[in-house]
C-alpha cells in the first residue's frame, strides 16, 4: 500500500510537491482501504486548501515539499 499521496502545486513558477500520509487520509476521511489518491480526488478541495494554507505560511520541508498532516485538514 502507498504510504503517501502526492499532489503538485505551482509556487512562484516552480513545482512544489505536497504530500499527505495514507494514515492521515484514512483517519480524516474515514477512507478505510481506499487508494490514497482516490481519497484525495474525492476530497480535493479540502486537501488543496490545506496545501495552499501551508504554502502561504512558508511551512516547507527541507527538501522544498509540503507535508500535510491530519491537524492541517
């Protein structure tokens, strides 16, 4: 099973990967055994808003990605 679902965002002309763990998706959206990207697709607005907020806050990881956690959703 995939441990993370990843979506991409454009920030100042560069691509930023935004990741969320399968466990957090299951917990937040009561997803059970659903594939992580299916859960992201069904809840795209919530996940994208969380990513946007974290980007605006400058909450980048050392590798330049954004890690969306349960508390961010």
